[in-house]
C-alpha cells in the first residue's frame, strides 16, 4: 500500500524535473519511485499535439500506471497564448492549468476559467520574479477573482523569498490547487534545491499542516538538483516524504 493512500492529498511529480529527458526515461524514473501523478510539461506533450498524439501519450502513461493531472507551468505573454493553453488543457483532458500570465490579462484568464470550467493556478517563482515571487503577492492578484483562479504554490521559492511557506500555505490553502514540493539550502535568493529531507523547510510540520487543512491537491515533487542524473535525489526525496507521512500519522 502506498503511504499516501490514507491522506487527503496525493504525492506527484512535476514534469519540469525531467527537462533533460524524453518521456520514456522520465516515466521509467517515475515508475521506479512508485509515483502515479504527473503534471505534464509541453516538452513531453507539445501544445500543438494532435488528438492521436494525445491519445498515444495517455496510453503510454497508463502503461506505467501514471495519470497526468494538470499541464504546465506555461508562460502566457498574450491573450492568444492564454487561448492556446485553455484549448490545450481541454484537449489533453485535465481540469488544471499551471500558468504565469501577465497581470493585465488576469480578467481574461478569469473569463476563460468560467468558459471552460478549468482551474488556473498561478506559479510563484521566488525573489527573481518581480510579479509573482511568493504566495502573498499571488493572493493579492487573485483574491477577488473567480475562486477557480488560484495558485500553484512553490514552497521552495516562497522560502527563498524569505517567507514562511508553511504559514503561507495555511493562510491561503483554499486557493492553492497544486504544490511544488521541494526543499532549499537557504531562506535567501541564493538558496538552491536539494533533497527533501536536507533543506531549511520543516517538512514534518508541512505534512501536519496539509492534514490540518485537509489539502486535497497534489504535492508535486519538483527536483531541480542534479538534473542530468536526478533519480537518486528523487528517490531519496520520495522516500523521505513517505517516511514523514508514516512517522507523523496518528494510530
């Protein structure tokens, strides 16, 4: 039995983890760590894919007992790009887009969310991002929009900004549809991704907070270290997370 089967949330993996790999070796690594949820990146399933190519992609995932639950992150500099992203998500058959839109286009994003009934999660990118660096700034842009406009909360980038990602998660959890699960070496802009159990984010406290608020989304591991040879770090991180789940579970 998977350790997270008793939880309200699911453990997944962000497709960007495999930016240096084609789909087949990426799926092999995901299978080896027994993870079953993937956020799809367009370098594995291009946005202009045909219906036949999308069907073949899903069939390949199914063979590995993996389900694509969202697409993105996708940068959207124009309304045309927003249109393309929503059309892509609909054709892929997911109900969640992780995106980075222009702030002036947020009313248009809201319009498309209502039209397609597809949720839209804005990704925060830390101190190098002057628009969406952390959960607080993202929430400021979305709080008055349709509740299906939310965020993909990257806890590592939030910590690198100097915020408390666990406090931010608890405060804004109702608008957090997806999480990029990672740890970082320091709570500064110089912080780098490292194995989940080795960084400055208190993962056991995060797990307790996930349970407290009954988070129902995916915790998608985004491992951005050793990206040409990531399997050992992915396996360590997945094993650590599942160990924390077991060690902190009551009863």
